[in-house]
């Protein structure tokens, strides 16, 4: 009799087998090997669209490494969407359920695992990810509060998960027996009675030991979903920012995947990606190293050959300016580049242990990033309410970014992320944070498991004030953020700000004028701003427990799912203001008029120029998602010629043309395809149009324009002028 009944004979270690014995009386009849089922889930909320619309790259590395190390003893599957996972749990009953823990999916993942464990009490639940406390006491509290988690994998998950499975195999997958021995497991932590048992930290220093989840086929199912592909070429970050989960010493050494592997992955992706124009590079400092150059060159070659990717999302390096600029040049505008400063105030930077690049380097980087292609939009990032921040400091940081060349200012609220130094009790006491809890925008849904439906929401803690920043000032800063998001970002009114630049008038001064003169707002705008202030000030909870208790009420969760509550107020109200482009354009024109009159720069020619310039902007940029719309319009300025000058002209000296120019405004076929793909992606996300406006490079979407013809009267006028001469 054969010992194993299998497709092929394998040499298995007994400790990894799950054997079922069948007996006929006292005679052993057969021994059949049964695979253990491992489900790995990097879940995203879908109650209001796809919240995290990216491939599950990190977890797929764990799956790929586990497949290689554990072999055919285990049937390993990766999941992204809750409904897919629930169906598989009910149909197949896994032995392991492993889920990622980020701030945007903790509650969803934990609830799903708890429900699965109710169905199968022997289910082994494993969690891992950066959303985990640093201090031992806080880790103990986390594990006690979420007792359904049997094991937690800290830091990088590949080694820790494989070692955990092997160790469980030695105990015949008896959790109680393993924990009774209190055996430490690499990168793992578990609760034993009232104490934690923690294993030593260990990293994979040769990343190429992890098989590619693309080349091994693990990622194949996700190409059929509205998700953005991601690749990783390095791990680690040499910086130690207090607000970042990657700013720990354990991750400070930077290690790299093999270059040929990365190129093979890019080939694999481009051969399969459909209706998706974006690629995300997850490296923490892409472009900062010389090894990034051949990667960038290969991506550029792929784009020339396949017209993909149109947009590349990446966090570019904080140091080695010349190296980063070289990579930006190679990618020719596809890479949305920037220099994140978080704050321009030295004291705030000291508090968060961050060293920014010098002003000269910062300005040079932004200028270069904006110069080599007309579609370039260099960005900067600023976080409101960091330790030591004030209204004056925040406004100074905004001005610093705008005046030094940023075309997009990405403004964030300070979140207290588990596992970061900024969330520690020491920093809380020192800076006397005023914090509130809120539902993460889009992180909500009502999900079916079996015959029951369960409301689930993610809650985050944000700083809304401190000993240095009263709550009222925090709200004022948020209003200024909305004005910048609406008027400045993505070059919506760049032509106006270019003209102001020639007069030595800062775009920030114009935005500040709008902030300080709400009497200019139209009734519709006032309603939108009031709703924004209301959304910013309310829908907040004093504690996590208060938030979860309130969210347990069906009528409340329904409001979050419908979008009545829990919106991303900055994106939603920016989208609402964009829908009123004519009205906000009128207010901008009034602000420009008032500001230039104050400074003695206003005359009739400036009035005429800005009047027509605003109409020109409306033709190009209103309702860009209506990509089939074509229009014609007459102007008394040669805007085609002015575009070559980047609209950097003194409006006081612009004369009206003696005959008008007729321009045609249209989207070309490439733009139509790009807009369609963006709509497919972002319409499925919370705050759809708002997220499209924020995350897309809109300069690639604004209508083209060209001369139709100079109207028929022009030759007659020329003849008349000639006779007069």
C-alpha cells in the first residue's frame, strides 16, 4: 500500500502534514494528505466605492515567499474585496486567515476574521502591518482588545509568517500547546495569559529570495479589477521622521530587488494592464539612488512603445538632488514629482525630527521639475497641526511652497498613526494635543456574511489643536487649504498667476485676499464654504469608544454609507466649487482687481486682459470630463502666442488686437482615452470627482486649443490701416 495518495510522490516532513486516518475495524485502509488552506487578505472598503484602489502588493510578497518556502503542503490565496473573501470562507473554510492592518482596513479585517472564527473555532487568525503600537504596554492593550488575533507579525511579514507556520506545524497546529511553551517566533508577537511573547526582529537582506508575485502569477486576477498596479524596487528609508511608520531604526537600511527582476515585472504588467493609465512605485525615496536610473529609462522606453504609463506615482528622494532630477528628466513628465516639506518652520521640523533640504535646493528642484515639459506639475506636501504648529506657521509654509515654485500643494491633517513616535504619550503631553476621532472618509460599508449584514467603519485620530494652535485657528487653516486646493492646485488658474508674477505679486497674496474677503463670495460659494466648515468642525468624536458606540446605530452608519456623513471634506467641496467654475472665476477676477488696485497696478488694459483671460480659461478647463465637447470662441488677444510665453506678460501693457482671433477648444484622442480611464478608476472611489481632481495631472486633461481662422473682417481692417498709414 502506498503511504501517500497524491498526484505525485513528495518527500514531506511529517511536521507539515495534516493526515486523516481511515480505519476499517483495526485495519488501516488509507492515509490521505489534505492541504492546509491559507487565505491572505489585504481588504479595502467598498461601501462607498473602492477605498484603496491598488493591487495588494505587500501581502502578495508574503504569499509568494510562503509558496516557495512551504511548498505544496499549503493552498495559498490572496484577496482584496470583502465579498470575494466571504464567499471563499463559506465555500472552502480556510485553516489560516491572515489580514493586513492599515489604518484604513483594521476594523473591516478584524470583523471578517471574527465572523470566520465563529464558523470555525479552529481557524488560526494572523495579522500584520504598520498600524501597530511601538510601546510594549500599548501592544499588550492592542492584543487584549483584539483577542481574536492569535498572532501578530511585526515589520516585514515574509520571514515572520513562514516561521510562524513552521512552528505551528511542529505543534500539529495546536495554538494552545504552542503558547503554553511560550516559544519566541521571529518577527511575531502573541498573547500568553496576561503577557506578550515577542520574537526577535529579522529582515530579509536579499530581497531576491522573495519570488515576484507578478511573474509567479499571483497578481493575475487583479488585472481584471479596477485597481492600480504597483511595483517595489527598494525597501527601507534612511530618514527617521516622527510622524511616519517607516521612520524607525529597524527599517533604516535600504535594500534592493534585482534590476532584471524589476524590468521583467514591468514587461509583465504592461502586457496585461487594461484601462488603467497609472503605475505606482512604492519605494520610499525613488530617484535618490543611481540604481533607479536604469529603472526609469526602461519605464520611459515602455511608455514610448506602449503609451503606458501615462502617470507615475512615487515618493521621490529627499536628498541627492542631481540624481533625482536626472530620473525626473528621463521620465519626461509622467512622474508627478515634488518635494515634501511637511512644514517650513524650523521649530516644527525639529519637533518631528525632520531635516528639509535648503531653500536654494528646494526652489531649484521645483523650478526644474516644472521646466522640462508643459504638463509638469511639481508638488509639495504640508501637514497641518504638527507639534508646535500655529496658524501663522502654517500660512508661512503654504506661502513657502507656492512662492518657491510648487504647482500643487498637497495639504494633510496630522493623523496620529499607531506605531509612530508622534503618537506617543510623551509627545501628547509635551504639546498638549487636542485630538478628535472621525470616520476615515470612504472607510465604511455594510457587508454581508452568511445571512447577516454588518456595518463596519474605520476610525482615525487627528490633531485639531494644541497648546500652540487653538481649534478656531485650525478651522481657519482648513478654509485656506480649500481655497488653495480650489484656485491654485493643478494649474486651474495658472495663466492668471503667471501674469501676477510679472508684477511681483505672489499668487499666495491673491489667495490670501480671497480668504480675507468672504464678502466677495457668491451665495452658492458661501453655502459650499459653510458646509465645508461644518464638515470640518463637526462629525468628530472625543474618543474611539464614543465613535464606535455612535457608529453601532444603523441609522448613523447609513448616513456614512450614503455620503451624508464621513466625507473627505476637502475633496468633496473642492469638487463642488469646480462645478461652479464660472462663479469662482468671477470671485478670482474681483480679488485680482482689488489686490492690484491696492498696489497701484490696475488700469483699463489690465481690466480688459483679465476679463478675456478668464473666459479663455473657462473654455479650456470647464467640465473637462465632458471630453466630446468642442467649442469655438473669439478673443482680442493671441492666446496661442501668449502660451509660448507661459502667459508671463505684464497685463497693463497688452493692447487689444484690432481684429479678434477665433480659437477652437477640443480634446484629442489621447486625452479622451486618458479621461475615460481616469473616470473608470475614480468614479468607483469615495469622493469620485474630487479624488480625480486631486490625484490626476489635470494639465493632461485640459482642452487643447488652436486657431480656427481670423474672422473675415481682418483683411478689410488691415487695408484700412494701410491706407491711413
